[in-house]
C-alpha cells in the first residue's frame, strides 16, 4: 500500500497488513501520530493525544504478533475514543469545564474491551459539553474537513472529524438524540448505533440514562462490524446490558458480501421520507433504495409509526434525565456550565410529574408500534437529516423549531432503542456529504451490517475523502 493511501485505508485492510506482517503496528501508529500533529491545528478533533501510551501499546502489539499471539482484527490498529469514555490515567472531561482535570482510576468497559482486543488508543476525541448540543464556550469545536463553514455534527463531532480525516481507523461515539448519526452524516463516515443495551455504558459520562447508546464510527460497514464485536455483550457492571450472545459480525459480513441485501424486505414510507425534506436528500435517498433493490432487496411500502409526540417530548424527557445526572453539580456550580447545557438542565428541572408520566406512556406506545412494523419488513430505510448538513451560520440563528426538524429522523430511534446504520450516499451541490439510515428491530445489527456492506460493495460514496 502506498504511504499516501495509509491514512484513509479501511480498518479491515490495515488489520490484514498487520496480521501478515506487511506493516507493523509501530509504523502505522507513528504515521497516524504524525498526521494528527500536522492536522490537529486545523481540525481540532482531539482534546488529548496520548502519543507515548499509543507507541507503548503499538510496541507491545508488535511483540505479541511477532511471537504468534495475534488477538484479531483490532490488534495493533490505532483508534480514537470519544472523551466521555473513562480511561485509566488519562483525562476524561466529557466536554465539561467542571471535569477538566478528571482522571479516572480505571477504564470504562468499552475502552477495556478495545484494549483487550489489542487496539492502540491514539487519544480522546472532542465532544460537546456533557454530550448535549454545543461545545463549552472555552472549547474550540472540531471543524468539518469537507467544509469548515458547515456543521461537524453533535455531540461526537471529534469522532466524526477524526475518522473522516484519516486521524484514526475507527472511533467510538455516543448517541442520545443522533450523535453517532449526525457526525457520520456530516463527515461521510459509517455510523452504527446499536440496540440500547447491546453495548455497556459502564464507565462513561451520561447525558440521559434511558436514551444513551455507545457505538462505532468507521469508514465502512465491515470496519463497524469489527469494532462492534469487540465492545458488545453483557456486562455485570451495567445491568441494562442485554444477555444475548454476540455474533461474529465480520464473519457474517464477509460471508454475505454483495449478497447481504438479497431477500431482505426493506420498508419505505415515502410520505415520511419526503415531507419537508430537501429535494437533494430525497433524490439521494431514493437512489440508495434503488441500489438496494438492484442487490436483491424487496422495497415494501409501509407507514412509519407517528413519531411526532415522542419527537416533541424528547427535549423535555432528555432534559429531565440530564438534570438528574447533574444534580450534584447543578445548580451549585452553574457558573462553570456553558449556557446551552445549563439551559437544557433548567428545562429538565421545570418538568412536572404528570408531564413526565405522559411522556413515558407515549414512549412505550411508540416502541410497540415500531416493533409491530417489523412484523412486515426486515429493515426500514429513512433519511438521516431533512437537509444536506446545515451551515454553522444557519445553526447560529437559534430557530427553536430547527432542533425538532434536525431530530426528526434520529431521536425517535433513541426513544425506541432501535439499532440503525448510517451510510454515505452522495453529496449536495456544494459538496457537503449526505447519508441515509437503515433501521432494524432490536438485535438486528448483523442484518444491518450485511445490508450496509452490500450497499458499499455496489457504491463508492464511502471511499470519498476530504482534500486536506
């Protein structure tokens, strides 16, 4: 592989080169750290770069591999962690000023499992304050490598930027209202939001206990399969984790190949997918559906369950749970909070018990309606955003209705805990990436990954990279 291609290689390809000793973990890690040093001043993806630790891990991985102790496709591969994942001996801030100097004394479950798989951790990736909507005022937000005048996504913005810009071979994001999917869409990467409970949240900062998901952000579906396999599974330290066994996701993806969508019934609600949606997004979403149909999927007209009430209540319910999370530091340390997170917590504190009961009831009803839809189809295809990624100027206008419109295709699926895969499918007229989502019933990650991989075998959108 040419050295110029190294930063944008897929994780699976790098793993193959490492396994066959065509390249060493030390060489790959050194090259990645050099690239971070060159591009970090422009893109601001990392909050902490752990260069010494990464090189030590790379040397240990190289020694193990040379002695025949190969752990699998993450062994010796450099990745990045969103800064809400607790890392022993390394600052973990959650994007918050109040935790600017917090150093955990143990790894969270996700970092521990990645380390056990042999991954090399390059550092901690920037995120919005408390994993909500905006970065703390003292933080330079990551910049979109495709167009710095456009949104980089929220709250896993650092993960999206680093993965897209070739500053890691995969990263961990979190999703409470769309924060794996938004930065994946905006940065032209593949995001996998697992079923709620499929991945342990032990040892991570919380935004909303019943809505938070952790998952991989990578350059392709096969790479997401590798990372998900490493981090998924039950964890006694997180009693909300599911007890279902973890399949060999990569093996299934590779076995299915381009046939991964064949025979799948994919539901499409064209009214839901087009109402108040930018024509370019409609065009590219329809084109993606046509590709899946050409690969053997059956497109089925369906009616997506009415999600308006859970969409409208997402802010209040999430804010209430966020207020609970921050009860020991808010409002006692309010001055250390940024205005957006503080305002969000205030919304939570203002909720009444009857309103919360009504929202909880509606959540369960929506979950039930969506579960019944999957009696008719295997997956559902929907947009990721109603428009090609918004400009920073547009977001700065602060239109209250804009948040609800942005969350239309994402937040309801956090409420339902449904797994989704976000896939690149084209670009806007000004070169901003556009993507779509496939949604499945609980624990359908293998089906999602196989369908996503098949789509990516037939298209090349995910292989496009920003010019840096």
